C-alpha cells in the first residue's frame, strides 16, 4: 500500500506512530497531483505552501503537540477564500483575486493541522451539476472506462470529488447548495456530507445562494468524513446564519450502529423512469439496514415534486443578489467601457459564463416588480411546506434512505444543451437543502457499466451523529473497495 492509498484515519495513526513524516505524505500526494494533471481536478496546486505546512506539522509531531488532523493533506474547493492564494470560484470575473483573509472553515482546518495541497476546480460560482461550466475547463471523472468517452465527475464540487477518488488528497472541502457535495460524491464513488444548514460557517465562502449554501467534507470513508467535520464545524459570530450549538464527537458516533432505529423510505422518491439498477440498490440498502437491526417504514413527503421548481426560483434569485457585487470596480476582471454603465456591462458580459448569466437573468426576473409575489414569494411558501413534510416524517422515524442521484456519471457534453435535463440530476438532493437538513452520500454499488452508485441518508437537523452511524452500516455492508480505472495496475 502506498501513502496515497491510506485513509485519512490510517494516515493520522501512521503520522502519530512515526511510520512516515508529514513531508513524505505531502510529497506523495503532490506527485500524484502532478501525474494526474489530465483530470483537471485542480485550478491552483499549492506545493510550496504544502511543504512548509508539512514541515511545521512534523515539528509538532516530534514535540508530541500534534493537533487533531496534524499533517493531513487536504484539498480546498476554490470557492473558499484562502489568504494570499488565488481564489477564482471557477470564474473569469475573479481573475487574479488573492484574498487578504481566510475563510472560517479553512482557518479551522489549518488550526487542526491540515496541509492544503491545492484549490480544486468547480462549476462557475458553484452553479452546475457536471463541472463543465468552469472557466478553467471541465474536470474528468477518474472512473471513465479506458478508451471510452470522458465522464463528468458531478458538480459543483467535481474537482474535490475527483481529487479524493483519484487519491490526490485524503479529504477535500466541498459546498452543497442543491446537491453539490452529494451528487459528485455518488458519481466518483466517495463519501460526501452536507451538514445541517448552520453547522459550518459560511464566512469567507464565495456566496451562491445564501439560504442554501453549506460547507462539508468529501472523503473516502464515513469515518474520515466525521473526522473532517469535527474540525470544520462550530459556531462563528462572523456568520449570522451559523448556529450556536455544541459540536459533538462525530467520530465516536460512527460505529454506534442502527439497532432500534426507524428508517423512512419516502414513496415519492420512486420516480417514473428510474433505472432498475438505482431502484435495486435502494432496496438493497434498506435490506442492509434491516439486517443491522433497523426497521424500515414507508413515509410520505407529499411536496417532493415541487422541490426542483422551488429551488430553481429561490437559488437564482439569491444568486442574482449575491453576484451584483462583481462589477469590475473593486477586484477581479475589469473590461473598460466609455461610461461606468458600459464598463459594468462589458465586465459582467465577458466575466460570467453562460450558465451563470442564465441564472442571474432568471433570478433578476423572479425578483422584479410584478413577478415577486407570483414566483419568489410563492416559492418561499412551498419551501415551508417541504420543510414541514420532513418535520412530520421525523416525528415517526430517525433517518431517511434514498438514492443520491437518478443515474450514474454521464459523458462530458451529453446534457449541455438541455439545462432542464441537467437540473434533474439534483432531484433527490435539492429537498434536503430547502429543509436545511444533513444528508450524506455513501458509495454502495456499481452500475452495469462499472460506474459508482450512491445511497443517501438524511437526518434530523443537527443530528449528523445518526446520519454517520446509518451511513457506516451501509458502508460496511456494501464493502465498496473498487478503485477507479486510472488507479488500477
């Protein structure tokens, strides 16, 4: 086993025992990043910074003053502001932007001892389900069969998902607005957690839709996800939406099992045209939980069918407001014009990609006079009904089990000309964001083509412990240990 094959927990233990150094671990992953440049998973590798932090980690390890994630190589989605390091959000409009501050989540990871190996590629401003809208080009899924078409890694956290799956880092940060951690995790055969809204600070994360965005970990195991979340979570007075709730020991909850738990199977998630292999895996997941001592219960989430249209009104509306700040005046790209208005138009027209422009226009429309009540206000009311569905279901159950995505990874370019078909990739993940609940995707099987398929566990607000415990049971039963084709000897 090479250093890049270790899980995060195994690497932590090896560093503590002195089996290898943090510098050796960092160099192994930096070499892997260089060898896998064809995946386009990284926008900005940070080799010098990584070695410097690894050397400092080795000093602490030698002095027995190691922190919880001392010396662990992680990647950071390029939506998190990192002090002195290029932060692009995958957009041309943020060309050259090097923040003078560190996001709260990445600062917490630094304080936990992690070593950042680079900033990962993403859909522009996190708007996408395929990682093809990035100004820096699409990320390639490491699971693409040799000699076949390149596959999308999912989005928007596709660079992070591909980097973790291809063993370029031991964990990565992602953000999830409508499925942007869980869906790429499913496509790339890794574990992706969207925590409860407010569990992790949003301060210093480039905003897409402020009432939906949430940071979370992307790892290869459920246990590693719990370790990362412990470092990332916690109240932040700089973020008014950050919840002042204690951070439990998530790692301790992973192995507590599901005996006596009631797991809901929502009938509305049985979609017309769902591939048989997705439905079969879902049934298998329920059987695994029953064998471990849980009871499965059919439940109803009656407003599920309204989740996608509700999301695609609220999210663009908030994006329209958040992206108004990119005007070419203070930072990033500036395209000159003869007047101030012309400079704004030129900068935004050239700086934003097609998908971002589409969503800004939709958002501006639904917020405009005469349409606000008909669209945005109505969507907010439906959002309340969706959240109520979950609340009522959780009066009878402890967790929900669903598929993560309606299909496996598809070819790059396959759905580019049909935005609605692309948006349907988020059909199982969007309701969780609208309700602000925690959800995790666990790799649970392979499609007929040999591509990863994920199952999603959804929990009550701030009950990530039950989510981790349930996900761990699925992980143990699935025994998903297949490696991407690019890693096979």
